[in-house]
């Protein structure tokens, strides 16, 4: 049955392309989230230090 094998290969290719397109987006989102959280945490402490220095 060549149709089933062709369908399976098509599904495999589709899933691979979806993973290739989705994984970078997920990685970038995770990186941005981690960077923003780190920046917010650092920013709050950094702002506190700057305020103390300015005062």
C-alpha cells in the first residue's frame, strides 16, 4: 500500500517542519522570558542601589 507509506512520510515531514519552526520560537520565548525576569530582578536591585547613590 504505497498511499499509506506516502501519507506517513508526509505526516513525518509535516511534524518535522512544525518542530523546526516551533522549537526556535519556543527557545527564543524561553530566552526572552528568562532574560526579562533576570533583568527585572536585577533592575529592581540596581534601581535601589542607584536611588541610594543619588540620595
